[in-house]
C-alpha cells in the first residue's frame, strides 16, 4: 500500500500541476477576453464620442450658414467671418471653413488659428474630384456629405490627413451654395475622444488594408501582449476604420504552487464568483446600452424619407425601412428573405434586374458609382416610377464584406420638373429662332438701303436726261448717251453689290466662314466712294482721302468691310448735318496699325468734325436697336463691330482733336503680291 501511495505522488503532482496550469491558462484566457472586450467597448465608446462631436460640429456649421448666411461674391459678410473664426477657436478639429457658390467658386475662407494654413491653391481645390462629387451628392440629396480622406500639405513642409464636410445652403427651394469644413483626423482623435478612453491605449484611423491615416498614442506601453479592436465609423458619403491597440502583460503564475494550492483554489473560486457577478452586471449594462443604441438607430432610420434596403451575399433581403415599404407599396414581411424576382420589379425589366443582381452578387462587379444608377420600380398597383439606386458594401467590425446596403430615391417629382424645364427650353428656342429671323430681316433691310438708294438715284438721273432730250425733240447727243450708259453701269454695279450684300448677310447670320481675299486699302475705299459721293453732294460735305503709300493689302470679306466703311462714313456725314458748310469735312484714310503678337495690322479711319458723342449716348453706342435717329434702326454700329471682330480686328472710337469724332477699325494685313 505504501508503494502504491508513493507511486500515486507523481500522478497527484501531475494532476495538481495540470490543474494549476489549466487554471492559469483559463485565467489568462479569461483575462485576455476581458481585456479584448474592454478594448472593443472602448473603441465603440470612441466611435460614439466621435459621432457625437461630428454631429455637434455639423449642427454648428448649419447654424453658421443659417444665422450669418454664406459670404457673397461681392463683399463677404463680417458676421459670417466672425462666426466662422469663433467656431474655429472652439473646435480644434476644424482646420478651415469655406463658403462657396453653386459652382464651388471660393467666396470666403477662414483658417484655424491653432495650426499653419494648409498649402493648397484655389485651382487645386476646384480641380478636386472628391470635393466636386461630395458637394454634388450633398446638393442632390439635400443633406451634408463627407468626402474621402486625403493628405493636406502645410507651409512648413509637413502635412496631415483630413476629410471635408460639404453642407448645402438652400435659399427657398433653390441651392445657393455650400459651406465646406475641413476636419483634421489627428485632431478628431485628440479632441473628440474622451481622455479616459485612450489614456493607456493607442487609437488611430486606418484604411481597410491597415494603412494608418492618423494616430494618437497613450502613455508608455506596459506589457508585451497587444490587443486590437476595429470599429467602422460610417459617415454620410464615406467610412473610416477606427483601430484601438492596448498593451498588457501576460498573467503571472503564483510562485509557491504546492503550499498555496488550497488557498489559491478558494480565492480562485470566490474570485470567479465575484467576476461572474461583475461580468453579469456588465453584460446586463451592455445589453441595455445596445438596446438603447438599436432603438435610437431604428427611430432615426424610420424617420428617413430615403428608402433603405440591405441584402446579404446571397442576394436575400435582410432589412428594409418604412420609407422603402411606402415607396413600393409592399409590407416588410412580404419582402424580407426574398431572394428571387422581387415583386416591385416591372415584368418588362425583370431580366435586366436579374442580370444586374447576379452580376453584383458574383463579386466581380466593380464598386458602385457614388452618384448612383437610375432604374424603374413598380408599385403594388402596377404604376411605374423612376428611382435612383445608390449601393455600398456592408463591412462589419472585422472589416469583412457581409452584403450590400442600398439607398433609393424616388425621382418622379424630379422627372416632372425636368419635363417642365424641357418644355420651357423648347419654347425659348422657338422664340430665339423667331428673333433670329427678325434680326436677319432687319439686317437685310439695313444693309440693302445703300445700294438700293444708289440704284434709285442713278435711275432718276437717267430718266431726267431722257426727259430733257425728249423735250428738245432731237436725238440724244454723244455726251447724253455716255452719261446714260455710265448710269446704267452704275445701276448694274449696285444691283450686283446688293446681291453680294444678301449673300454676305446670309453667311453672317448663319455664322458661316466668309470667303476672304487680299485687296488694297485704296481699292476698298474707292469701291464705296460713288455711294459716299452721292450722299456727300446732298449734304454739302467735302470728302478727303488719305492713304499711306506702300501699304500691303488687307485680307477680308470685301463686301462686308466695304459696308462697314460705308456705314461709318454715312454716320460721320449725318453727324455734321447741322454744322456750317465750311466745317463739313469728312476724312477717310488707312495707315499701319501698331503691330502685335499676331502679326501686322492695318487701321482704317473715318474722321468727322461734328459735335462729338454725348457720354450717355457713348455708353450705349454699340447696343443693338439703340439709335438717336428718328429713321434709324440701331443696327449699324452693332453689325459693324460684329463684322470686324469676325475678322479678328477691333472697332473703336475716340474724340477728334478740336471737334468731332474718329472711328477706327483694324484688319489683318495680307502678303504683298
């Protein structure tokens, strides 16, 4: 028996050691689970703190744009700037607050006083695709949206990761602009997370692949074992992964196992009971907190007007909110768990929706676009309505893809407004076409007036000569025949000119490329001198021509440029109608213009000695249909400027030294023959 008792000692020792090792292992596992649970609760509390802080900042930004109003393009309101500076002093996580108009043009921007201003030009901000997409989504949904994170440089050569919040500004039912706030991820961790949570832990924002974007370190590490927890911070428009690392030492084994086994077992039993009691209370508290969080989320989701639908990786519907049920007209119990053809799919689009769902579930589909995909759904009563579908992957706390979350917007009202806008646009286009027809008719009547007047004058002169010869009762002499022949030639020339005017005006109104030719400045002036001479004789005006020698030809549409020169000469002669006859002198000339980077140019000048142009008339001189003449249409100078600008030149005017006005225009010089 003694041998047997002695032989049982090794077994007993092995059993005791095994029990102790088991107890120590179990205690270590329990301690590790408690530490892991505490880290997970801490990271959940940190996410809640960040959500609360960002929500408070969003309310402050909305109050900022509603109370002070966004800055205007003309003069940024001081009230908005003061309110923005005060908000930046109170919220260290805010780096910059900007006010932007509907096209994202910067109106006013205030930087945080706690850090150097970011090194980022305005052109870089306007070219940011993430910012444009974020603000476009915010404008479409009517809610603030966050942008993906990006790295912002500072003037000191360093930088930091930031996200931007785009808050749309509404004026009635129309978008008036945006308030864009930039948040520093580092300051979010420092200021929005409670200090009691991260006193002995490291917390950081990471990308899904584990790359750290920003981090905050706790006190000196104590221990060699790392406990890590992840939590998804889902923000409107983007999502970040919050990671928390905690360092702890491994459980230590009691040194005198054999002598303290009974004490250890007793203490261990009592300790286990105490720990179980505390753990039970903590679990009850955690369940209560979880129930409160679920109730809050349920109330928030039920209040949305946007339809929400969640699907698992097999395509089964796992969640829908009341807004989605109201949108399609089906109850939740009719849709939950459904994985085949959905009842709100129109039969004519069932195959298309089936292929799209299979493609999405297969896992080969690329990430869905942030702006969404348009489709058509069917209500219970059979009516079709357009919807905008925005889907995003569902990622759990461990970073695993568990399904798809979709948001659905009813576009029926938007389509109705677009149809009204389209009808209005068509009416405007019809009105514009009628206006173009009227402009062409006015232009033709204005430009044909000169050649038709010349034809009438030559015809009247010919008739007078013939009447005089008939009164004499003799055959016309050679001089009379030559005069009548010259008049007929002039009539033919002016008729041909009228035809060229019609063709040129037609090309001008239809914006065709006119045929241009090289012609000498003297030839341009000589071509219109017969018409200018006719009116000059009627108004007793002396016409002087001054053309510099050796000028190169000009490259232009001859008919239209001659008409410009004729209109300017006629205006100059009419301006001197009330002046004494000796002062009625009209000068027409051409000379080299100042060469510029585009090549050599020639300048044509028409100078009169009239009373000049009044300041109130000068402000509207080139306005279409503005005229100071009782019989004028107000199109002459406007059309002249358009013709010259189509040639690449400029038309202007200046006071004439002494008295009168000089009108000048430039034309490109061609190559000398």
